[in-house]
C-alpha cells in the first residue's frame, strides 16, 4: 500500500481576551503528518457506490474535513462533488448516491487542515451499472387520489381537489415551469359558484395540481351594454338579465410571447331573441391578458372580440326546436387560439350550428385583424366573421360537434384540429383531422374532406370505455392539447363517471380532470393513451415484456356506449394466440416502441399507470388506428 506524506507547520497564537488588538508571541512549531491509503470501491450499482479509505496522522485534531471527492473527469478535487464523513475516526466508509447509470467516475479520498492545502489519495475509477428496469419501476409510487371525489367536492375542500371538478380544461406551460389549467364554470354540486369564474390550478409534474381560484371576479362590464347595443340595432328591446344567469364557458389560454399570456373566453347570454317561441340569445367571446399567470388576480380584461353571426338578416324568429335551421351560422363559443408557422394569429371557434370557423386576429391586440360588420345580414355580409374549417354535415345546423382545439406539430408539418362530438354527459368523444395549411382543407385519416364536403371525422381519439375492475369513464372530450417544449405532447379533458353508479349520488356529474400522453404513429397521426398520465418512468420497453395477456378494446364509434375489453394474448413466437385478432402475427419496433400486426394495425406503446389495479401500479398500454377503427389496450399483470 502506497502512502503520501504531507508536512504542515502549525503556528500557535495567544489572544488577549476582550482586547481590540493582539500581541503575537513566538510561534510553537509542530509537524503534522497525514497519509491516505489508496481507496477501494465496492457495491457499485446504477446510482451508487461505496468507497473505503484510511487516514493516518499523528495529529487527528488538526483535520477539519475528510471525505471523498468525485467527478466524471479525471483528477477530481474538493471543488468538484464531495461527500464528507462527519463522525469521528480516521476510517472512511462512504456511499456516494444519485449517480448516473452506465457512467465512469473518478474519485479520491481527501482531508483538510487549518491554513493548509488539502491532502488527496491516489485516484481510482469505477463505472456504474446499467439502469435496472426492475429497480427503477419498483420505486415508482402511483397517484393515490380517488376517482370518486364527492366527499371533497364542496368549496371548503378546494385545496384538496387536485384534478377534481375539472371541465373543458385549457393548459399552458408558463415561463416559471408551471403548467396552468383554466376551465369552464362547472363542478359537482356547482361548488365553483363561490369563487369567481374561469378557475385556475397549476402543476409542475402534471400529476399534483394546486388550486388557485377564479381569474375573473364578476361579469365584465362590457357584456350587457354590448348585448343591448346589438339588440337595439336589430330593433329589439333592451334587456337586463340577472348576473347569475350568464354562462362562463370554455376558456383558451396561450402564451403569446415571454411576458404575455392571452385568455379567450365565452360568455353565454340567457334568454330568447324576441320572446317566447323564438331562437335563443347570442354568446360573446372576450379576451383577457396577463404578464404572469402566477399572479392569478393579474388578468386584465380587454373586452369584446366577436359574437354570433347570422346569415338570416333580421328573420330571427326561428323556433327554438327548429334545430337544423338555427338562426345563427356561427356560434361564438369554444375559442381556440393559434400562432401559425408563419407568425399569423388566428382565433378558431364554434359549436354545433354550421361548423368551426377561423378568423385572423391582430398579433398586437388579439382582436380581429379587420373591422367586423354588424353580426347579421346575408352570407356575403357576414363573411368577415370567419372561414369554415370543418363541418359534420353541410346544410345542417344541428351538428353535434364543438370544442375545437388546434395545434401545429413542426415534426410532422401538419395542423391538427381536435373536436368534441355528441352530447357531453355520456356519449362525448374526441375526433381529430389534419391539414398542411392553417385554413384547410382538413382531411380525416380516411381521406374525407371535412372542409369542402363535411362528414364524420376520423380517427376517434377518445370514447366512453371500461377496463375490468372499474366503472370506466364516459364524457371524455372538449380537450386541450399541449406540449412540454421537448417534443412530448399531452391531451387533457374531463372524464365523467357513468350514470347510476351505486353509492354515488349523481355519479355522471363527477368530472375528473384527465391528462394523457400523446404518441405519434409512423404516418403522423396523434394517438392518445388509454390510461391517464401518472409520471411513470419511461424506461425502454423490451420485447419480452410484451408477451402475455392484454385487455384489448375496440374503441370504434358507438353512440353513448361504453366500450369494454376482451383478452388478447401475444406469444413469444410473435403470434396472437387468443382474442379478436387470434391467428395474426406481430413484430416489435423497439426504437419507436410500436407493434405492427399482420392484420394491418400499428399501435404505439407507453408505460403508464394501471389505474384499475389495487393497489395502483405501472403497466404498458397501447393505442392505434386503422382508417376506420381505433384500438386501446393494457397489459395485464
């Protein structure tokens, strides 16, 4: 064993107690010697290693600090990372933690004394083990909040809500690293009525959410005057609706640039246009701005943006049950906002009626780029109110589609328009289409031109479903689509419990916020994972993990029906040996985490929470499309 010797001259001084200056004496000179043995390393794992060394000295009391210094570069010193031994004694036995797997480290033992340079041992090196899937996943703790949150649903328990009482969420990633979520005024038992409007919560990890309260204290002062201004111009009487009868729906929040955030929101006016047996009153889209969403009270209202537009001139006495012949062409609710790849700003909006419209807005103000005419007239008169993007049925204003959400994915070069279909209580489901131009034409996965001819939008992204050992979820739509800036995309919406669950009063009014990961198919279509996001470690999925039994769901469209699972089994020799695809073969692309089946179906894989397990744990899920069908699956434990 080699030793290194170090000699230090120590000087002793006497200090006059209580004096402002001291008088030095002749120093006493002692020789202190320190030797440190070459370290040895043991118990090396993927994230830790134990290092042992021995210090030899004739003056133990002279040592101030002792320990191990280490780095990924050779010749570490105490200016790099260190771990110290605080206990007495000269034998070092220290475990370094939080190391990176499959990484080479260099380490030395050290000791320091007063007024002297540190003493080091010889250098050793070691390499940590490869990441262990088992150990990493075994450490994982799944979210524990209940799906039935009725016991904490009231306003007094709002600090415990997490993702309880969420409806029509909009999510933005802010400069401070938080995701901020805003929503429609809707909650179990109308708990939100006490706290203003367009409620906010935030999260750093998309799992744990902090409730922050309403962003708008009361009905904006411009709403009723604007309503009566339009009514007067239409020859209608002025109205003074009660403040608590207005609807506050579907905000959309976007970061415009550093230090500027915009929220477009819907205000739905109560009443009828011209008394009994006439069509309903209009809605407005307004806009607020904030420099920092952490300042939840800092939203400044910027006022009116747009309202419903009618191509029926002043023939507003359409009966309220004449659905297909509605008075309005465009319904001014459900805004979505996008800055396109060329830097132009667009407001995309609409619900039922004639479909979804796009309107260019001024980048500086967020208001319409061009002055809008009166919101009634001929079709040509109201053309400035927007250009049609998609419609479910040409010529039918009872569309059963709403809640547009538009994004651009630079990795695929497409704009994606997500839509909510059907009634929101149980049947609600999500669809998506895409276009290489912001203004279309938008095509479904089956090639249907939804801009020029209309039609059923495919693929289906979410749909009422049920895995075993659970009540499942329904009403999963009106989504937010957002990314983390690193290529990871997410889907968020409410999910409702089914109707008439024993022991839960009004169970279908339970609305839990769902956040789910999005993966992308080899042809550039987004698939939403069947289990909610739970921050499961995304370690590589190996082929041997895929063999065994899966819960498989054909998620294809069936109005209001909860799609249930059956068992599908994959064998190690790449065959499907049980289930609806029995007889097919399968191949795994480990680099992209996709399985391709011989029946033409490609599915994307992800590690996610098994929310139906007790206790909850992690599993592997899949989602995939054909041109007419959607499939979800979950690996059985």
